[in-house]
């Protein structure tokens, strides 16, 4: 497993490297400028479309209203990325990661507008009651429109995107969600993870059988309710810690441009680390530039394709600039991200060789198990051969025994001290932050939110990934049915104890983001002029109509 994760980590390091993420940021800035700041249009006209003030459905093709399409897309984006993903970003990237999430959120509004408008231009509405759209079709038909000689290349690039879409759907859109929900239920209520997996699989299966219509109706009911609960509780915690907010805002900005010092459970983060984790988590959360959200929007019923691009710009605002920010501020204000040790060994452990090039600490058991249970994950902080701090994990067995994970390196790592920290992976860190402000709040509110967010994300992402299968199989009903069964089965697999730490989770859940991004971004840039021209024409028509 370690070797496999190392390979995936190396791939992610290239595909989601700083140059690629900077290119996305620059594209977003360019789209913002050339669209005349489309963010303003989304926050004004976009809200009007969602509220029904502008009826564009008459004679339009599609099956969802603007509100249902926005809710379906938000049900995929407002999910564990907002709770677990933000926690990972802060835990591993530090406060500076929040700043870069904000930057992606702002320019992401313009990116979403462009990519969804393109999806609406090139969607397949040959069956008005079952429309298909997304980056696959933009690649196939958009590149062919640029030049007939690009037709074959466009179809092939669309197929590559469909494969990446399916892979990310199965890992980040499905297994990541199921693992987090099951882990929280296990840690707070002692529910065996496999039971949570079965329950989630059944609930998801009951919805996805009905297709995009049922998904749209389910999302429209779930998303407003779950967002309201989460935002109200989050604001309550921030109000209790209002005196900390000015210091934390300053810390976020300064840490974005200077290294963050190690403290307690936090191992420190360079500027590049904060940038990478902030951008990655914002990408995972808002999906700006990934090319996935246009799949849900392509099902909207409207006679003006450009209108849905305006609506789509609201997603990063709601998802990243509101919900993600609340999560980050709750975690930072609680101090749980750089928490103190749960217990301390009498002396710093020594690393012993377990095989060629692998090492493990010699500590066999915890000296004190108060607050730590069998099945929990703990870690110590150690310096590797290059002098960088890293976490070394162990699973707690009966009686406090420690089952260490091996670390790799030419030389033995050096433990910083004997401090042992309780691992709070992903959503568990957010729950602990809420609990620190109001005991029991994280236990109930975050558990409920995580389950609702996980369900909504798994439901919508099943449709996204299924559309990739439809594209590759040319709509084979048998293949689609088999894929739905696989989707539900993997929910159970994800809760069987395969993944145990947030570092592993981050690697697995982002493995396909890079592939989606490097396919979607160049296509967006090549065809952005068509989207921008369509948007300008749309607003000229609105002005002329009065």
C-alpha cells in the first residue's frame, strides 16, 4: 500500500504542481477581466434566475429548473470537501491554505461561468428528456467546430476526460465521502464502519436508480436544509470566539506568503505547501476548472444557454467563500489544528529498521490510554533524513498497544519528542473543533452534516461518473446498470478499514483531479471566446427586452 500511495503521490505532485495551479489561477483572472467581472452578474442576475424572477424554461430543452440544477451541482460541491477537505488543508497546509482557497473561490466564479456556458453550447439534447453534457462533449464537438481535422482528437480527449471523471467519482466523489461518514459514526457512536457503509449504499442506491430527475429533486430538498444548519452552527461558534478573529485573519494572510512554524500537532508548512493544499482543497470543494459541475447544469431546462453559466458562478461563492470559510475559521479559532499531545512517552522513541529502507518506532504501547480507544489512530512527529517534520502513524490496539506504520528512507527518522497525538482525520478534526466551543455540538451537528453532505455528494457524483460511462459506452443500459451496482458496492468497500489516515485520504481522493484539470483547462482556454461572446449576446438581449 505504501508503494502504491507513493506512486499516486508522485503523479499528483506533477499534475497538481504549482505551475499547473498558477495556470488555472491566471485563466480565472483572465476570464474575470474579459467577462467584465462576471462575478457581479452571478451575484445579481444569477440569484434572480434561481429565485424564478426570469422564466426562461418555456420552449427550452432539459429537465431541471435553474434552482434544481444549482442544487444538484452544489450537492456535489458542498460536501465533505467543505468539512473534511478544509480540515485536511488546515492540518497539513496551515492557515495560509485558507487564503489560497479564497483566491480560487473568487476566480472560480468566472471559471465556472465559462465552463458551464461551454457545456450548454455543446450539450446533446437529441433526447430533450435525457440531455447529456459536460467536458466530454465540449472536447468532442467544440474542437470539431474549431476545425474538422480536430474531430478525432476531440473525441479521444473527451474519452480520456471521461476515464478521469469516473476514477475521481469512484474515489473522491464516493469512497472519500463514505469513509468520512463511517469514521465519524465509529469514533462518536461506536457504530462499526461496515454497518454505516451498508446504510449509505442502500440510501444512495434508492436515489440514483431514478436518474437525474430524482437526483435533482433530492438535491433541491437536501442542500438548502443542510447548508442552513451548518452555517448557523458555524456562525454561533465564531461568535463565541469573536475576539480571536482579527488575529486569525492576520495569521491567514501572513502564512500565505511566509512559512508557518510547527506547533503541537501541526508539523509546519512552507509557502508552497500552503498554496498547494489550499488550491487542491478549493478545487476539490468548488470543482472550479475540473469540468464536472457542467454535467449537472447541462440538464437544465432553458431556452438561453448562457443563463445557466451565470447561475453556475454562484457555486464557488456559496461553497468556498461561505461554507469553506466558516469551517476553516471554526478550526483555527478552536486551536485544535495545533493541539497538545494526548499522552507523552517517558522518552522519545527510537526508530528501528523493519526491512531494507523502512523504519518504525520502538514504542510498543501507550503509557496512558485515557481518551484513546482501541481502533483509534495516533501519531508522533519525527524528522526525516532531509530534516523535514512528518507524522508517523500507529493504530491503537487492545490495552493501548501500538501498531506502527513503516516509514521509508535511507536513514532512520528522529522523533522530535515523546509526544503522542490523537489523529483527527478530515471531518473528525472539524467535529473536534465544534466540540471545543460547545461540548456535544460536533458530536451531533457535524455527524448529521457529514452524513447529509456525504449522501448528497455521492448521489450527484454517481450521476457525473455515470455520464462518463454513458459517453464511453455510447449509452449502453447494461453497462450503466452495472456501474450503479459497482458504485454502491464501493461504498461498503471504502468502510472496510482500507484507508486510515488523512494523508492517505488526500492522495487517493485527488488522484484524478490533475487529469481532469489538465484536459479541461486547455479546452476552456481554446473555446473561452465562444462562451464569452454568448454571454455578451445574452445580456445585450436582456437589455433590449427591457
